[in-house]
C-alpha cells in the first residue's frame, strides 16, 4: 500500500461498501529523538557567576599563557557556532540521506573522540 493510500485509508476511504480504517500508528512518521537538556547552558552559569562577583579565569592562549578572565561573548560563540554548524549538518543529512540519525551520531562521535586528543 502506498503512503497516499494509507493516509486516505486512515481518514476512511470508502471502496464500494467497504470502509478501510487503519490506526494512525501505521502511517505516522517515527518521531526524531530529542535529547534531554537541563536548560542551563554554560553562558547562564558564567553570567550568574559574574553577578555574584565570581571571576572565571582560564589560559586563553597556548599552554603556559597567563590566566585571563572569560567573557560571556567567548562562551556564547564557543557554544553557538558549533551548535549552528551541527544543526546545518543535520538539516543537510535529513534532506539528502535516508537515515540521517545514525550518520549524524557517527560524525558527532568522531568529533567527540577528536576533542579528547590532547593538544
């Protein structure tokens, strides 16, 4: 049965004196898994710390460079840019491949492993 026939059957396609009704589960697309989030991005912790006078310090250059204060802009850009790139990658995979989720997870795992390699 084609997708069109299944959708029409779900709404009660009448064939002569026979009405075909299928549950929505047979034709509805499988929902994409949405990861759970605690709702607190790193920028929130940084801004809250700044409000209470806590200084976040880190070496912002090569190893051995002096500690400098981390600005909210740095945190936002280091979270926002990779997130947007990942979203664009996923959108392209959804558009051009049949199984985007396993491909995306494989690429994400590869980047995770690469991030664990020390400088």
